[in-house]
């Protein structure tokens, strides 16, 4: 049966409308992985940020101190003033608090290949387009997990500090510009783990830890998953409890992000083979990303599988941003350890 001209016009208009409504984010101006990411709402503007990271050459000379901003409405990136300091960083963390974006920690790679964790706290004010310095992190960390409580306190959960992973949980009071130490991690000290904070509850999973048997390989993947409840009367007190293993096998540098609206912490990608910054595992094998996307549902206290076959999976992330359009990853490493400029949107689905 032939379709009528009117029906064809209706179908065409519908297709154009669906295409126009689909979120389309421009790729990064340059490929980056291990870049710190954050989101911020100012008035009616919804902004995404990416800071620093590793370029496609994956050597010390490819570490960047660039900063970019994207407005969801336009889907286009604008370059910002570079992060203060003479050198770019890897494995930093970024969070937004009360109209500002805080960039914390990370490490510097020198020309001789040596690495040093930094205590830096840099805050960016998008309205005035200016950076200012906060109080140094008492125990400098990179490859940590971060979260914000009561739109005031920033938590840094574990991470790497120069010579080994640490169990410190450090709390930054953005109003008083002061740090305090909180209840430490209960399990193995890890770095490159992933997680987030929703309300008074933080969740983190996996990461890597030093091989107690020696250096072949130097670091192993952790399968521990933990949940911590912050004491409402004392922000430095956390009650930790172990939760079941998550779906899939990704263990290191998973992209993770929290959603207060959904009451979930989302996870996507990562790899089961820990590595430094070039995508080659500590065991000498090339690392590859996992295609599993999953979430911890705080309402049901259960894991949910979002997708077991996420298209074009990535690893080497410092965060994932939850938006109305879906889960957004910015840059990262694709299959073959290729640093990408792609901004991917993963459907949140219904879970199962």
C-alpha cells in the first residue's frame, strides 16, 4: 500500500522534531582523559566543566592545564582561563558548591617521569571568570573520590598520596576555608576508585591497591564496595558498612556521578586492569574499557544494571555528570587506549 503525501510529511516533521530535540554536545576542542569534570547551575544556565587531563600522546609533555565550559543549551565548548600554576595535573577532582567550582589535588608528571601529588585547592567563579586559592589539602591526594554535603562541605575519600594509597577521609569547609580529618576508610586503602555522595550517604567501589606479594604486578584491582553515613551532628563522623559487589568487572577509574533527584550513584566504564596514565597495565598488558553501566539505588539499597553493552565504552575518568538528558562522560580512553574528545550521553534507562 502506498503512503499518502500527507502521511509522509507528518513522518518527516516528526523525525526532524525528534532529531532537533536530541541532545547534541560538541566534542572537546582537544582529546583529554583523566580530566576533572563538574556541573553547575547559575540562574537558568546549566554548565559543564572540564579541567586539565592527558592528551593523545600520553606522555608527561601531554599533561594539560586547559579549562573549558559548555552550556547545555548550546552544546558548545568555550575555553576558560587556564588553571593557575605552571604545570598541568592528572587525577584531580572537581565539584561545585554555591556557584563556584572547586578543583582539588591531582599529580604532576616531570620530564624524567617522576610524579608528585599536589595539595592545591583552586576555586573558579564563573560569573567573574576568576580563580582564587583555597587552603591546601592536609594530606595531598590524587585519584580520590569526592562529594559535597549540605552545599558546604567537600569530602575527599581516600586516594593516592605520593608513595601509597591512603585511608584518610578529609573534609573541607568551604565557608571557613578549613580542613578536618573524618573517620578513615574501613577497608583497603585504594586509589582510582569511584563513587559519589547523595544526601548524607557516600558510596565508593573498587580502585587499586599495592600488591602485598611484590611487584608483578605492582598494583591489583580491589573488589570492595563501601557505603558511609555522615553523622548529622558531626560532619567528621562517618559510619561505614560494606555493600555487595557491583555488576560487571570494571574495577579502576570508572566514571561515576551522584544524583540527588534519582537517589542513585551511577557508574560506567573503567577497566579491570589497573594502569598508570598511558593505558598500559601494571602487568604490561594493554587495558581495555568495560561496557557495563550500573547504579547503586539508595532507595532500595540494591545494585541496578543500566546497560551491559554500553556503546563505545571508555575508561580513565575522573567523574560522570548526571543531566536530564542522561549520563554524560567527557573525554576518556576508548578501546585501544585511544584518548578521545567525545562527549557521550548514556541513557539512564529503567535499570533491572
